[in-house]
């Protein structure tokens, strides 16, 4: 093997054109799923304080925004709904007139090519803010499965393109697969939030989705931060239960989990660049402590380099705008 001075690694770094030629990881608008928050009412567009650039949108604004995203080259959105009324059972989640169902319908009517993914979890819909229904001891896993199945079927009836269970109930993928198949939606794919950790990085999302648990925390159902082998078991189980795609979440503090999963599984893998990761970049950039654009691209590239096929990110829209302006 030749080495220095025959080999000079700097040769291929010397010009932008050469760096472009040998770049191993590229980011495009097609890499993203853009998460959006939908509220009831009209003409509502409320910025989420810890997440500059992210809004709670009523359906009229949602449709407008989805059209803009499509023009920017984004082909997929993920919907989170904030219902008008919450109750103990999260009824709006699986009502035919629920907020997510309404949002799916208007998007499919106006921008039918946009892939619409529905989050399947009860936390935004329950008065107590937990991801399922309660019994005396906390969240009742098996009773919740039935409701998650109904929620997925309602979204399917509204025209959703994929459902994404995020409640971290055991058996949720199988329960949803069965419910969808029984309702003749056997071709509707499931993206499972398989390795979803009990993370402090979800803080700003809980403001955006108004889903902070009113007592306790989610540590009894979401994964324990230090574990990686357990994540591989979660992913393997979800694939066995019929997941068409799996997810690692959060992304940045879990790139090792993403890389390990990539090496072990052939199933498409999504990574969720979550709200806290976004807020940290925005806060530091607003203070001019970091170069926000540069760091955003570096972070997203690292997630893709670690093995993600697709990235859920609140940065997706601005990145699509940057990419478009670079092409001009
Ligand atoms: C649960 C859900 C959460 C997120 C996505 N789906 C919150 C939670 O588990 O507390 C967090 C996403 C983010 O932080 O951006 N429905």
C-alpha cells in the first residue's frame, strides 16, 4: 500500500468540484418528513415559543403550507393533532371527525401527491397526557392497543398514506396491522417508532402538542436512554409484527443506535431529529453563538451518514429553501 508522499489526501479536497465529486452523503428535500401541528378553528397560525418557525396551524393555513412545501420539493408530512376537547380516553383521536382525520382529508383533496403520515398515539388527546388509557397502575397496555387500532383505521379511512405508532405499547404494531387488515387496508404501510427513548429532548414538542403528562413520566413505556441492545430487540419485534419501516428517536444523541440498527436490519430506517434538538440550534443561532445554517446541515448530514433512510425534522422546510436557492 502506497503512503505519503505518493498518497496525499488533500488532493481531492483542493477544489469545490472535487469535493462535490467524492462526497459520500448528500442531503435533498426528498430525505425529509416534515412534522406539522394541526389545531381546530380558522385562520389560526400560532408560533410555538420554544420552536421558532414551527406553528400550530388551522386547516386553512395547513393546506396553504403543504402547497408551499410541495413546491419546495418536500414530499412527505407527519401530522400531530391538538383536539378541541381532551378526555380520559382520547376520543378525538379515533373519532371520524377528529382533528387529524380532518387534516388528512383536506391535504389529500388539495395536494394529493403529498405523502401524509399520521402519528398514532393518544398523548395529545388524553386529559392526563399519557400515551394510552389508564388503569389503577398507570397506562393499560392491552386496552390501549384496541384504541390505537381504531385510530389507525380512522386515519386510513380519511386517506392517510402511512401510519406511525408512537405510543410505545407492546404489541402495537401487530394490533394496528390486524385492525387495518380487517378493515381492508392491507396495503397501508406502518412506520413504527420502534426505538423511542424516554428523552428530555421532547420538551418543546410537548409545548407544541400540548401533551405534557399531568402526573409521572413516560419512563414506564419509553426506552431507557443507556440501552442499545434493547433497541435492537424492539426493532426486531416490530419487524416481526409487520412494521414496514422502523424509527430511532431522538436522532442526535442516539447516532450509535442508528448505526447499529443500520448494520443489523435491511428494513428502511427513519430517524427523528426531535424538537429539543431543533430548539437548541435555534436558540444558539439567534444569539449568534453558532452559524445556524451550517450547523443544521452538519447535524442532518450526520444523521444520514449514521444510516437513516429518511429524517423527520422541523428543519426540513428551511433546508429545502436553502437547497433551492443554491441551485439557482
Ligand atoms: C408522542 C410523540 C412525542 C413526540 C413524537 N410523538 C412526544 C413524547 O413522546 O412525549 C416527540 C417529537 C419531538 O420531540 O419532536 N405522540
